[in-house]
C-alpha cells in the first residue's frame, strides 16, 4: 500500500502522541528520534507488504491454469498465498 510522506508523518505523530500519553512508557530518547524511528518502521512495513503482494501476484500468474483477477478463486488463492508468503518472510 502506498502512502504519501504526509500520511506517514501524520500516522507517526499519532503513534507518538499515543506513546506519550501512555503512563507505562518513559521517553528516554528525544521525541524527534522516536518520531524518525516510527516513520522508518511504518515505511519498512509498507515496503515489506508491497514485496509480499508482488510475490503473491507473480505466483498466481505463473499457475498453469489462468485464474482471472477479481474472481472468487483468485481471492482465495491470493489470501492463501499471501499468508504463506508473509509467514515465510517473517521467519527470515
């Protein structure tokens, strides 16, 4: 999923605000550094998800029998392969 820098920044600020409101979280690092780390983490997760999506679409396209995108069968295969791909990538 593609998000603009502005959206990532907005989400990062929301996460930081929630962390700062949590009484169980002590801000050891400066807020700017925490914010940078949150932004980096969001961007990395989005990249990870995009790579998994591309791999799954390639798997479905490489099947000997063509499955039309948007069909119920395609959706089932997509979910199945995506779960497997994410599980495999998280182990790496």
